[in-house]
C-alpha cells in the first residue's frame, strides 16, 4: 500500500490495491457469480471511488474483475425475485443512484478511470460501466453486450447516451435493439469504445502501463482536461469553452504549483517533478 493513505473499509466483494505510485486498482471479486453486481459491491465501489476523488495522492483508477468475466451486469436472479414479489421501484432506483451502475456508469469523475476488461468480457451493466471509463484495455477473448432487451429490461444506467455519442445512432441501435454480443476487436474497430486489445495475460500490466503514462503528465492539467471532456458531452462549443475556462479544475491549474514546475522544467530542459494537486 502507498504510504500514509488509509482507504475505507470494503467487503470481500471488492479487492483494493495500489500497483504503482498514484494508481488505485479495484477488482470486482465475485468470480463464481461472474462478478454480477450486488448492493454490497455497489456500495463498496461508491465508498472507494468517492474516497479516490478526494485523495490527492491518487491520480488514476483502474477497475477490473476477478476470474472469467469483468462484470456480468445485474444479479438477474435477485431482480426476478423482486419483480415476482411485486417490488417494481426501478425508476425511483435509477434516479436515486446518481453514480449509475457499479457507481461508475454515470459518475462524472474528475480523475481518469481505466477499465481493464479481463476474461470473457462485460455484459449489461458491466458494459455500461466500461462505456463511461476514459480508457479501455480488453483481452483478445473479451466480448461485450447490452442484452437487456432480451431479458425484458432496459440499459438505463447511462449506456444508451454514451454508446450513441461514441458509435453514432445506427451502430448504437444495432447493439442495443438487437441485444447482440460483439468481440473486443469489433468494440475497438467498429464501435470505437475499446482503446487496446491485448492477450489476456497482458490486460492488467497494460492498464498499469497506461496509468503510469498518464501520470507522467501534470495531475492538475489531466484533471482539468478531463473536466473539459465531460463538459463537451453536455454543451456546444461556445458554452463548453466558457464553462471550462472558469471550472474549478482550471483554476487549480493556473493557481497551483505544477504549472510553475512544468514551465520551469521546460526552460531548464529537464523532466518535471509533479506534486499532488493543491486543494484550492
């Protein structure tokens, strides 16, 4: 564990580690159930990611799954029990769950989140989580699906608008309305939501390497740039520019220490020595 940081308690359903400096690795840990989401796992992810947002020494998070699948989505057996017993409060649940499926699919994180999609891939809500990450590394055997319509339910946790933005209406409709399963190669080359496809054994090392490459840059500038990407999903060009210019993350860049270090390092022809972003 990185010195001097104390993460919150999590259950055995979420493993927490620090594989490199400034990097948090979260591993979904229900391998026998293909990492299907539970209320406990959802709460564990929420607690850890909220802590990650506020911990200045952590700059990038990686999310992966133990065993054969990244995440199989919702626990459909538990959902069936609710429906058969007359519990039909899904709409209220979606609105109340502000961070979305797995506390990731609708989270507006100021820090980069990398999905390391292992094994058989991601399905349903698991794919919705992946779609809202900033960088996706997938194993060459991984598959992706939003098969909700095949089960009489809806991909309502943010996957529809994200996929439409990334892939365009017609490809998004193909995946969502047919409920079909695609390969990692298709997700990368045709749909555009996977960055790298690598052998299964290289998924986690590649994700860590990407995190380390991000961390060669100023954490302040990375977070301000991430805010710009998020604002671009909401606003047109002019509105986005103004909202971004006055965002708190941009103020942190211009008023912080790392901008001085970056510019000084350039003039001195040396590598910059970044520090944790200041809380302004």
